[in-house]
């Protein structure tokens, strides 16, 4: 186990990371940090696995929310979704009850801007 300590999080947070499906499957971290306008096939597959089968999805999502993560997908939720969940006051697992996370798990797809 690493000795990294993230702001506002106890060292025990590493235990949920070790149990995550993405770690077990060997998914590269960069999959969850896609570059703008790159194909999203790998990301979609990873997010679907996260949503359907990861046992620590809630812990991962709450980590992203509570640590102000601005990039990357946490708990199967997009960076835009993390901001929206923060805005409605989600901070704990109890706050997530009744929240439809489905609308926060879709990658934003669009045409690149014209130069």
C-alpha cells in the first residue's frame, strides 16, 4: 500500500482503491482522463464496467466529489457530473439516495469547434 495521503482523506481510503474493478481488470488510469475529441470506446467500456459491477463505486464517486476533482471520471461519473452533484449538495452516500446517476454517466459528445 502506498503512503500517499490526499487532502481531506485518511490513509484508509487506499483500501477501496485496491478493491476497485478498474485496478482488478488492469485498466490504465489514462482511460478515465480522455483527451478532448478522442474516440471514447475504451472510456465507455470502463464506465459501463464501473457502473454495473464495481463494488466500491460509491467510495470512488464520493472521493471525486469531496476532493474537488475537476478532471477524470470518478465512480462512473463525468467531470461535469461531479460538478453538478457538488452543486446539489452531495457529500455522503446518504446524499446519493434518490439521485439518478444515469444522467451524469454519459460522455459529452459533440463536434470539435471550428478554427
